[in-house]
C-alpha cells in the first residue's frame, strides 16, 4: 500500500509539472495586467509604459498598465501578493519594495510572497530645486539649509520611496534639516516642486528631464555613482560636493510567489529580450534610465542585497517605522 501511495504521489507530481509546462507553452493566452504602485507621470509609470509596449510586441498579447497608487507602492504590491498566480498579474516594482524595514507592518512578505522575474533598469534621481531658490550648486544648498533649518520643504514620491530616502541620506550626511512632504508618486511630487509648493526634491531623471531642459527646474546633481547617460554634463552629487553620496532607484518585474516556474522563466526570458532590444534600450536611455537586464536569479540576489543596504541606512539615520 505504501509503495502504491508513493507511486501515486510521484505520478501526481509528474502530471503537475507536465500541466505547468503546457500552461507555460500556451502563456499568455489573454491580456496581461502590469501594475504600477504610483501615479501616472512618475518614473515607475514611465518605465512601465515603455516596457509594456515592447512586451506587447513580444508576447503578442496586450500588456496593460494599471496604476494603483498609494502607501508608497505597497498597495499595488499587496494586490499582487493576493492575485492569482497565473502570470496575468505582474508588478513593476521599484527600489521601495526593498525597504520593508521602514514600515511598522506590511500585509505581505517581500521574500516569501513574490517571485522576482527580471530587472529592467536603474533610475538615477536628480537633485532639483525650484528656480526661485537661490542656489546653483550642492554646497550652496547645504549652506542655505543650515542657515534655515526646517524651512526648506522637499517633495517625495511617498514615505519610504527612494526619493524620500535619498534626501534622508543627504540630510544625514550634511547635518541639515529639511522638511519632508510626501506625495502619491513622482508625478504629483514633480508638480508640487514645479509650482513652488515645495522648494526641492530628489526625483528620477526620467520624470524631471523635460523640466530641467526647459529651465523650469534647476538640477544640482544626480544621485548615482556615475553620471546619467541622459544628462552627461550634470555632475553626480558626490562630484558636486558630497563625496561618498549614492542613492539610485531600480525597476524590475515581479509575479506572485506561487506562479509556476515555467511561466516565470518564460516571462523572464521575454523581458530580457525586450530590455536588450535596440529600440527599447534607446528609449529607456532617452528617458533617463540605465538599461539593467538581469534574470530571475540575479534579480533575487540583487533584491536581498538592496534590502540589507537600506535597512542599515534607516537604522543609522534613526528613522522611526511608519
């Protein structure tokens, strides 16, 4: 009887694997929903729409961007964690998902509830100020912030967003005190700074590039270790007067953890094909992103390293959980 039971279990496992393989071969058989945890107009949304267009060509099914802003992107992440694990609900996550230590509690576990699929790109932030602010260089901003503690308001795409933590790190390294005003994504935070509602922000090169070129925002530096391909003349913040500074975002696709392996592998391969294509690569660069292809395993390792890095930043800066 025990032997028959073992055979039955083995056969069931084989049939399940076969079913998953067939399912992957047929995938996708209907439109795919690509969720974005931020409002339209921000960097994550811009990256999602570029990737969705290329994946639509490759998958031969519509890939529809679904904006679900709120809770620093955690609302969309929670929706993904509870979605059917069939490959038709995908999340374009950004670096915020690697910062669970900033929140008192989350309805999902980043390491258990998601299957990393593929990295897409990196997105350096630009440190920009409203033209009315009398600063043109990083040291001038630091001096002004020290002269007027608590008086300068900076926008972010939400508490815990990389645009928030980039300024937290800046404040910490410069011993300055600027007031955080969070918004529901990069789009609304950019509007706030353009209008003068806030005086400055770290925001993605992707969402600020047109405004920098038009003179509506003044850029002081980029947050990455290397200069942006889209703004090669703009120094890094480290070069501009704050040595050792680095805080950039990244973007990657995720599926629910229980999604069959063959579907994860299929979407991972197709995403890599999309990111490595000449047209999408040039489009990403033109919009301020650095293409960053990487498969499921590489993304998984990178996610763990990012979680460790930002947990230390939050601890060292003594940021209370939100």
